[in-house]
C-alpha cells in the first residue's frame, strides 16, 4: 500500500505541474490554440433590399441562393483536385479557389457566392457522390491490405466532404432591360465575398440596400458542432427596399418607342423623359442604347450609364420656351406683341438666320415661337436688361445638377456672367452656346406646365441617402416660383400653336382629342473644332395644355434621315403622351384649342 500511494503521488504531481503550467504560466497561449482548433466562424449574409417601381413591382430583387464553402482542414490535402472540380462546375477562378482550399488555421472559406440554389445543390450532390465513392474505395483498399491506397482514398473523401453550402440570396433583375440604366447591377463579388455594385442605383444607394452581414461562431470537436460548446450569433441586418418613382409598364413602353424612333431616324442615341407635371415624379426615364441588367457583360460598358443624366448637349429651339416666358414675366412683351422679322439679322460677329427662307415677315410673339424663328427670338430678347436672361435661366435650373440620385450627373453649361456677352446672349436665347442634360431641361419646361412653379424632379419615392451622403427623393423635393402663372399661361397658349396643322411645324406631335402644348428643337452639335455638321433634335411638351398632367421630352442625337425635332421626336412624343393619358385615365378637358394670332 505504501508503494502504491507513492506511485499515485508521483503521477498526481505530474498532473499538478502540468495544470500549473497550463493555467498559471501561459494560459492565454493555450486558450488561443484551443479556440483556434475548436471554433468555426460562419458568415450570415444579409438580404439586399429590393429596388421597386412606384407600384411595388420589382426592378431588382433577391431570390433564394446559396454560397459554396469549404473547410480547409479537410480540403487542403487534395486542394488541386477539388479546385479543378469547382472551377469546372461553378466557373470560379482555379488559382484563387486553390488558395482558399489551403488556408491554414481556418475552418470556413467561401468558394462562390450568390449561386442559384439549383446549381449549388447539384455541385454539392456531385461532391458527396465523389466522397462516397472514395470512401468505398478506401474500404476496399483496407480489405486488400493496401494502407497507402486507403490513406489516399480517405484524403479524397475528406476533401470532397469538406464542401458545404450556406444561405446567400441571389440578385435578379426580372425586368431585364427595363430601367437598367437607372437600376444598375451587381458585378463579380469582391475578394471578401461582399456584393460589388457596379452601376446605377445599386452603386449610388449601396449602403441603403446592402444591410450588414452577421456572424455565427461555434465550437467543434472531431469535425462536429459541440451542442454544449460556446456559441455566439450576431444576426444579419437586412438591407432596405428602394422604391422609385418609375412606372415599370410606362418605362417599358417608353423604351420601346424610343428605340424604334432612334433606329428609324438612323440616330446614334436617344433619351426620353416622362414626368408628372404636378409632382415632378419621373415616371419613365429611357436611354437608348441600353442593356440587359441580368447579362451586363454582353453589352458595351458605355451603355451602363444614363445618358439622360450624364450627357450634355445644346437644346436648340426648346430653349425659346424659357426665353419667351421670361420676357413675358418681366413685363417686356405679351403673346400678342408684334415683331418685324427680316430674312437675316447681322449681329456683331455673324449673321443670324432662320431655318426657313423668308423676306420681311410680321409675326406676333406667338408666331415667333410657333414658327421657331431665331431672328424673332433674338429681337425679342433685346428687351432684357443686363443679366436678366441669365438670372431667369438659373431659376429654371440650368447650369445646376438636379441631384436626383443618379451617379455621374452633369450640371450642363450656363456661361459665367464674366463671359456673358451680347453675342452669347443672342445664341443662348434660341438654344445654342448653352448645354443641358435631359432631365434638367424636362424640369425647366415642366415649370411652364406647373403654372410657373419649378418642382424638383424626383426618382425616389420617400427619401434615401446616397453614397455621397446626399438625401434625395420626393420627401425632400423643393419648389420655387420662376415665372408668374399668367406668364406660364400665355406661354402654354403659344406652345399650342406649334402643334397646329395650319402652322405645320410639328403636327405629328398631336394627340387626338387632347389639347397639346409643345416645342421642337434642332441644334447643331459641337465638336472639338466647332460645330461638326451633326444635329440634336428634340420635342418637349405637356398635355392637356390647359390642365397639364404629364410633361414629356424626347431627344435623338445625330439622326441621319434628315429629320428635325418635329418629324423625328414629335411622333414619339405623341405615342408616349397618348399612352400615359390612357394609362392614368386622364380625360380631355373639352375646351377649345388656342387660336392666338401668329401674324399681323
């Protein structure tokens, strides 16, 4: 017994010394080693918010998907073989996958994210079959006494058994090309597996949409989760939905009409804007060419942007609406003011002419607008006081970004007062030497439709904060009076005469049964060495003219069929306005159209 007690005491002293070492001398080192060996951290992905149209229809949404993940402690030994399998089945990069399968001191590495559930499950099923086959081969090798072959097959079984899946929502674009230039898309995930917004609202409102991924950490033993081990879960915070002002059906129709218009005219590109005249909500904003957001890599990168916001151009005669309404507001003229318009007008450094040949003609101000006379507009603009026209154009919103939430928006170009000469004013009065973007110009014309009050255009219902920290949307849109209600009324009456078939400037823009106010635009396009011989043609207008509900602006760049704003953009305006009025059940006002005199 004495010998037994001595032996027990010796053994216990060894245990005691070891415990002192583990808990007293270097406990932190061993605790870290134990935690590393026995813990797994798993990503809990947040679900990205949907991008919706004004009626709740999805423009971008998230569907069930999976991420394919690996346990490097199991896959490292056969990493080349598994990496080849995954690269072939999932299209992932072989070398990056190989690196992830070999990460040391890790029990969790993602291999591919946002994989459709069907594809991910097929890959995992095939991996399990390979693991099962290898296990059978290992058992056979054991029976045959071939220990080396058994170890090889067991390593293969472990490697394929080290693959798994986790929930990871996939981004879908069910509307495909509808509003793609606004919505954007998610590109190939970042190296850390997070979504990579590559264009449009996906990028501009990424923080709003993305949410915050969560994390689950738990202890494992022998490759299995320990039920009584320490477990920590930080839940994911899903992203917020983004509701736009876009009407998906109207957007679809607008894009189709615009595409047909550009192709028939042989143009380079085109844009179309449909606005609610009263609220400034942009119901449709179409660009052509565009792309399919579900297959962006099949298209030119230049098509990802919204040309309506990023491209600038000279608006041409649509600008006359702003110039003449400002003159009326300033009390310089009325719609019936009489002007003698010569066939040409020599001004300082050049001679100004009209698009049509004529001798001396007698036009009212309404006639100047209806016949789109550059000379008549310049003669009327002579009545402005110094700086007055520029002040009005600034109040209309020219030279300033609309800040409606589209990345890369340009401010256009309104010359600085220090560069404003009489020659500059002459050209700006009829729409040259000033540059705009399409939404900016649509909002300016909409000021007349809205009784002289400019309302900020909006693309977001409610409000949201951009990546630059700007809050945008209908909740923060502002209004300001630019011209009086009477000036706007007189201008609208003058614009009605543009569509009148008796004047024959833009009869194709008429909408049967409705009073329509509009204005054509044709402007020379500027190149590096001056005007390059090509044109921008456009048509802007609203209806019903005496109680406006919608403002629509159509622009086509470089039509090769020789057409102008009335013949190219006017018919597209008519189709879009007719559809919008029918869709929203807007009845005709039943009042007689404007009969303002155009000549005297």
